[in-house]
């Protein structure tokens, strides 16, 4: 479970936030206005970045061929406005 820290707590205990992120997982730091950030270990960050291929990779590796897509008519040209 992600621990929630106020920004003042996190500032006062930055070493503990750091160690908890390494040992226990993500640590959430929240301001009074409810905006927040999450501190994660570099290993977790790298894994999260590697787990998701880009949209282009998904399309290029989808196995679809040009003939699999529906034929589209060219857009018609409208008169000048």
C-alpha cells in the first residue's frame, strides 16, 4: 500500500521517504491544495516505462495488412467559403 506524506513530513524525513520507496514501493507526497507526486525507485520507473509499447509499436506489430482495413473514399473538396 502506498504511504501518503504531507509535503512538510516528506521534507523533514526525506531519507525515510527515499528508503521507503526503495523497500516498500511508491510513496505519495501531497500538498495542501491536494496536488501530489509519487516517488518511486529507479527500478520501478524503468519497469513501468518498459512495460508499455508506444502506439506506433502497437500499430506496426498488429499484424494488420493494408487489405485488412476498410477502403475509404477520398475527401470531397468543398467550395470556397
